[in-house]
C-alpha cells in the first residue's frame, strides 16, 4: 500500500469549464504524475441552479461532460486515486442540489465549501474585495461558521481570503479569524491552506501591498485551536497541478498545524 503523504495529495483543481482555467481532468493528472501523486481531486467551480454567476463557473449543461471527463481520467490513470469533486458556494437554495443530485444521484466523492461571496444586507458581496468593515467581516465569519456546520463539505477553501482587503492586522480581522477557527474546531471541519494564494504572494512580494493569503496571523491563531488543515494547489492550469503543495505543507509544519490525514478526510486507501 502507498504511504500517504500530504505532499502527494491535491484536492483542489479546476478545468477549462469555469472560464478562467485551462485544461481538463486528465491534463492535470498527467502533470501531477511527475510529482509522485497518489490522490488527485478535481473540484471545479460548481454550476448553480439557474446558471447564476456563470461567468466564473461551468453552465449546468456542462455538468455531464465534466463528470464524464473525471470518470475517463479515473480509468486512464488507475495508479492515482482520482476523486470527483466540486467547489461550492453555500447558497441556501443550492444545498438540496448538492445533496440530492451531486452527492446523491451522481455520487461525487466530495464537495469543498467556499465563501467567495459574503451575504450582507440581502446581497451577496465579493469576499475578495472590501472586507474591511467590522460588519462585513462579521457577515463573512458567520457565513463560514455555517459552512463548517454543514456535513455537505469536506473542508473549507481559503478561509483567510478576507486577508486580501487589509494592509494591517487589526482587532476586526482577529475577531473574524477566531470566530472561524472556533467553529472549525467545534465542527471538526478541516481548513485549507491555499497554494494559489501562496503563488500570488510570491508575485506580489516587495510591492508594498498587503500580501493577501495565506494570512499569517490567521494561521498563527489556528495553532491555538484543535483544527486540521488541508494543503492544496488550487490549480487553474495543468502545469500548476501540484504547485505550491510543498510550500503549504512546510507552512503548516512551521506553525505546528496538523495536516488532516486521508483517514480523517474519509479518503479510502487505493
Ligand atoms: Zn477559480
Ligand atoms: Zn478554487
């Protein structure tokens, strides 16, 4: 049996269907093979009922083809545990679609919960910008707490994305962080250290702007909680299939964070 290592696993990757990534499932796995991968999850941005927000996600009509491409990759690369996933927005009226159709009828392996949007005053606002007011940060942390409570999601993607909006750590960011971490601990929901963020950090370093995420103070605070982390590349192009995973693992180890094992994530041995 293969010895599992967090450096040989990626559970966050995309395909051309989301309109801001390239390549298909098999292209990612082909690239990942060079790194000795043993587990590879394809997790493109989910289509939403009514094709909402479809400028950055596949249309519903593409779901069959997406699922077929993953199944073909499973057959083409039997040496890799290829998992079928989707990265999901947690809109209340989509939960039955995720549960009944995606996990139910289609029998996908897992869903990622992501807070790309924050519910504020009856609107969904972009979580990548303007996360500076205490009210918006509270709305974001409340939303992420809901995600951690749901059994639909295997882990939470880039919980520290709010770090993109502020130049300096402050009490509001701290409160937001602790609320999310306490909920993740209470619900035993793993949190993702996102490799895409690490690659952006590298691009921005030395340019005098806040580095974004991973948000160091968030993950330092995480080491005071009983939480586990998942290290992912968030690949949007095949040559990034396993990019930044080692850096994510190193980041976690430096801070004394526990990386979730395959067992904890319910991933069966190959
Ligand atoms: Zn994306
Ligand atoms: Zn993603």
